C-alpha cells in the first residue's frame, strides 16, 4: 500500500502543519528550487545528489515539502527548512 498523503499536526513551527500530498520523485519541489537558486546551486544536480530519485516526496498547499534526503548520515525525511521529520 502506498501513502497518498501525510498529515502534520502540532509541529514546533506552525507553517509545517498541514496535509502534504504525494508527488513524483522526478518533479523538483518549487521551494527546493528557490533555495538552490538563492545559494547559486544547480537545482537538478542538487536534487539528484540529495534525493534518491525513487521515493516520492510530499507537498502542502503553502509549498512546504517533505522529502527523503539521502545526504543525511542514515538517510531521513526532511522538510524545506532542513527540519528532520519523524514519520
């Protein structure tokens, strides 16, 4: 069974709260792209480096997102501000 959405409630940062809908792994989150552009990083290259390209990611209506970051020591889910998410 595949998850179609993730609900986040009572997060320490209120903008993280909400319903996150599943997205295909080959689509790059808009917020991820904005961060890369602000840092002068190549968005596609960074997404390939940090995402495994296989797991879907999740996005809320306010463009907050949660994705699997393989750059973490043991891999892990992170939101758009680098907050580690425990699912």
